[in-house]
C-alpha cells in the first residue's frame, strides 16, 4: 500500500521553488546563474533526464567562470546531485553532495547554516539509499548547528527536527519519531502561526506517522486539518492541497472506506495532472494509489490501465531500471496475479526482481520481497520446486 506523502522542507535547491518566466532555452551557455535557474525550472517540472546535461554544463561553467569553491558552483553541484538522486543513480549523487559539503565547511565554516543544509542533503541521499546509520549522524549534526547558531525555536531548527523524525519513522523507531515531530510542530505553531504552510506540513507529518503506526483515529483529524489549512492558505488547486486530498484518501482506503477514498484520490489526481503535468512523479504516485484502490475494490478493469500508465511514466521519466519502475512492475504483476493471469504476472515479477538485484544488491529486503512474490506465484501455479527455492532464499536474506 502506498504510504502518505510527507514532504520534507530540506532545502535542496538554493534558488528556491519558482518557475522562470523566460523559456528554458534562453539560458546563456556561460552564465552559471542562468544555467542553474534553467535546471531548477526543469526539476520543478519533473523533467530530470532533460535537466541532467544542463546541470552537468552548469557545474563545468561554474567552476571555470566563478571558481571551484564559489556559491554558484555549490548550487550547481547540489542540483546535479539532486537529479541523480531523483533518478536513483545514487553512486553519482553521493560525491557531488560530498563535494558541496566540503566546500561549505571550508569556505563558510563547520557551523554555518548553509553547511547544515549540505549535511541535510547528503543525509537525505543516504535515507533514500536506506543507509540509515550514515544518515542519522548527519541529520543530528545539522540539528545541532541550527540549535546553536539559529536558536532552539527557529523555523530551520524545526526543519531539522522534522528530518530526523522522518528518518526514525523510516527505521521503524516510531517511539523516537513521535516526540520529535511534536516538538517541530510546537515550534512552528508558536513561531509561524497555526495556519502557516510549514505548520500544516508538521501536522501532515505527524498524521503520516500515526497512519503508518495504524493509529487511524489520531491521523484522520490531523489530515483533515491540514487539508483545511491548505485549501484556505494555498488555494484549492495547489500541489500541497492535492497531497492532502491524496493522504486522506489513502487513509480511508487503509480502513476500507472505499466510497470516501475514491473521490479524494480522484481530486488529488486531477490537481496533479493540471498543475504539475501528466508525467510528473506526484501524478504517477497518485495514479498508482487510485489503481490500488480499484484493485482492492475488485475493479481490475479500472486498475489495469492506470498501473500501465504509471509504469510508462516512471520508465520514461526516471529510467527503465529505477527502483520506482521496479515497484510499478511489481504492482502490475500483483494485479495480474489477482486476476489469475499468471503468465503475465511471472514476466513482470522476474523483471522487477532483476532490477532490484542490480540496483539494491542480492541481499536487500526489497530483493527478498521480489523473491517472495515470485515464490507465491509459483506456489499457486503448482510449481513447488521453483517456489521452495525462492522461499528459502527470501527467508535467508530476511534472517
């Protein structure tokens, strides 16, 4: 089941979230700022593959024109690192973030707020890589810098608390995550006010924690309050408003209230498609959740074209071997399994397994999940010898 979207405030793009008025093609080839702005525009549009060569050019030009340790160079390094992170090429993203961090530590000092941002960026990458032991000390260091330099109740300190709590949530350490999220919420309510977008984000993240803990009665009123704030402050068709429709819809799906879930997920999808475009990653996630709802309702004919579209988007935008593409293959295979179309399911499960083995390695939990799914399929097909060996391998990995 797709978990709620809880959007972090980590400042990965130093130029901010805005769209340029001029066409992307207007960027000057030797103007680092123009190139960085063009990259930012493409990232906001979800056009990661298109942005990569321009971001690589921005790094080269920034180093040559401005110097290897100037702010424009750091911005270009961060942007290129983020792009590789988005498409799942973590090996290329890591040295870029590390270089940006090294420059800021040297030029700005080890306790500058921008150094804390670079620590966050590298930690975000390790979190995506499920390397939590590497991410945790970086998040903690960023938090300590902000508490010392900016104060214990600064909004950026709340951001650090939020990032650390989301890591604990990913690690399954919910007892650690809850008080940290509550403290981030308290700071934002006090400093920014009860209806600030960042306060709504903290409410959303706390609700998402309760959701993943199965405490739906606690999560529901928080998700509803976030939706109310975002509709009022940001407007009815803002992407964050769509996230709130999405999260509330997923919650109702989880508790089996399908008639409540469907219109909320449909509205989230409509907003994403209109505002972000038909091939944005949030649009794909929204399509996927609506398909999961239809699958849970037994409406397979409605679910199939949606899952096929999600797979097409992810393969096109992120690449055919991105982990999200593997997830889509797995989801579509699961649908065909439910429909009894075992031949179609087998080919997709095998393809997803191959990607996960390549991207995550042969002993990763995601690889074990793929082995287990394929084993269940072979078991139902009566191919017990194939099923047994896969079950045993999945069990070995999990142990």
